[in-house]
């Protein structure tokens, strides 16, 4: 196994790594205390687009951890940044299946959000203008009407964007469906394949590296899911740690064509490894 050295920065997943739903995983506060003591930079990069960075700051504060908004990168934020570099936000209309974490970054960058049944070539003959882009993220308020509006817009030619492809989500209740299940429904209804912004595509990791200002060989990605967190790290060319407190198991590793650099049972083990093997970086 590769030596656990030369680690200046971490890109850390949250669901299944730091918590299950509203329940923090053991060792959470010690982990962040160690990062600060060792002066290790970090970005919390999550495929979950349901919350805004501000809401994640609040969630972590309730768990006893203080972070700033600029240390959080969600797939919702990454999606808005990605789209803003490809189109003029002030001239672009977007229909969103998603919560505040997906809608607010788009609004902040100047995109116009469309409502239910605003679709080009409306069958009722009204002069409505539909969406240029459909963005789909985790949405606990998902309805038939939202799915219908997304389907109609995609069929009318709107670009189809998925904030992330996670088919499942670890929660305090157990493993439930994730955004990938919604994407699958829309693909079944339209035949369109979404462009994915979150992991395992490199986009969100590349954005995190830019925010951290460090080299790839000094950075390690931490996640609980082989097919997103770890594959995304492989595609980005950075090392990775799989923690076994979320979705992927040791049995899954046996079937995988790609592997994490290291495997650890939880963040307590990771904290100990950082304390034992990483020397503090001088200011």
C-alpha cells in the first residue's frame, strides 16, 4: 500500500463519511480538530445538492464543527459555476428539480428559473417560453408535476443536466433512493442522457483543487462510495481514501476495476492515521 505521506489538502465527501442524515458519525469533532492542528486545508465536496453552503455550515455547527461557506462545494454550486462558464446566465432560463441547494446558486449567478408547465410550444397555444436547461438534483418535494415539466422541456430541446448520479443515499433511516433514481425516470421518459456535474465526473474535484490552490499530488479525496467518490478521484488523478461507513463495502472492492489508494473503517481511523503519519506543516 502506498505510504501515507505528502498530504497538504483533503477533498471530503459528507453523506456517509461525516454523518448519516442528521446523525454525526463518531469522531467527527476530533477529525476537524486534527485537520486544524496539522494545518491541512480542506474542501467539503458533496454530490448532495439539497442544501446550500450556508445550510451546511449550520448543520455542521449543530454537530460541534465550525467551517466557513468557502470550504463547502456542493454539486448544486458546481453546476451553477459550470453552466455560467458556458452560457450567459442573464439570457438563460432553467427549470430545476431540486431544493435550495440547487436553485439558490443559479439565482445568485443571474439565471432565470422557470415554473411548472412553462414549456416551449405549449399545447394550449399560450406564448410561454420554456427552459433552455433542465437541472435535476435531490428533491424531497418531488411531484408528478415537476417530473412532467422536466420531461416536457427536455422533449422540447432543453439541455439535461444532473447535479449528481447517486442512485442511493445513506440516511439515519437506512439507504434510500438518490438523485440518480430521478435521473433514470427522466431518461426513461425522454430518451435523453444527462450531463453529470458531480462525482464521478472530474468537474467538482477540479473546482475543489482550484479553490484549495494545491497540487494534485498533495491532495487526497475521501468518500464512502466507489462509483462516485473514488472513481471521480481516479479520473481526476488524485489519491483517495474509502471509508466503510456509507455505501460501498469491502465486498464491493473485490468486484471493482478501480481501487482507492487507502481503505479505512471510519474517520476515527483516518484521524489516527493523520496524527501518526503526517507531520505538521510549518506556517
